[in-house]
């Protein structure tokens, strides 16, 4: 019980640090505010841009260093058509027209329709945004965040934030294989040499 309380306190401190980093980043805050216009579907800004923003802060690099795009996921199981997702993408292009990075918007309710063709892996339909994030390739990048209408934060990190703030890249083996993991890990390692890459077998 004491260990659980101790870990919970650490996670709360990590969350506070995470939000502090976000709120001091003008580009990210603009994205978080603009993303609120994507409704009515539930959504998160996720993975790379958030994680890399933290890595840049921890390693004293420019805030936008190494960020290639912005991943935004939403969930609409009522309409799984490509046309509906394309309409949301078009809406996003208008909302995020001033963003300095490409914005990638995907309906996680329809990922299973194209995943096998692209990656050769059968995928069961995601039942929520959280179930999608649970399967992202590393523990640190299993992260979603959004700024609510009342300016409170919703952070989803199923593996906690310890690996993120510890600069640790650890595989989440639910979907990816060893080759995909190391391809991603080595790409990141070249940009952030401070990262500790956990071997696949550990």
C-alpha cells in the first residue's frame, strides 16, 4: 500500500510537470485551444509531438526540435466511412491552418479497416480512444492529452509518465514487432542521444 501511494505521488508530480511544460509552449497551447473546435467527437492530441516536447525541455533543446507532425485522434463509431474521416481532416486543415507542422487526424474507430493492408497485422476494432492509445508502440509514447472547455486538463498515460521523464524508450509489444520498435528507437536516438533504449527482450 505504501509503495502504491509513493508511486501515485510521483505520477502526480510528473503530471504537474507535464502540464507546466505544455502551458509554457505557445505552439502546443495554440493547438490545444484550437483542437476544442473539433467536437463533438472525443479526441486527444497524442504521442510524438507531446513526448518530443518533453524530451526537448529535459535535454535543453529548442521547443520544436525534431517534431515532424501533430497527431490528433478522435473517435466516431457511428460513421466509419472514409468520407466522414476526410471531412474531419478538411475541417482540421481550416482549424490548424496556422500550425507550423502537418496535422494528422485519424478516426480510431475505423483503424481496423486499413491496418492489415498497411502493416500486415490483423487488428480488432478499438472500442475507445483509450484502447487505441494502449497499443501505441512504446510506453512513453502511449500518451494523449486535451485541454477541456473549462481549461482543465485530461491526461491519459496507461503506463504512467516515469519512462517519459526518465528519457526511457521501452517497447509496448501489443502490436509492433522488434524490427519496427528498433527502427523507431534508433531514429529517435539520433535526434535525442540522451535516450536510453531498452532492448526488446528485456
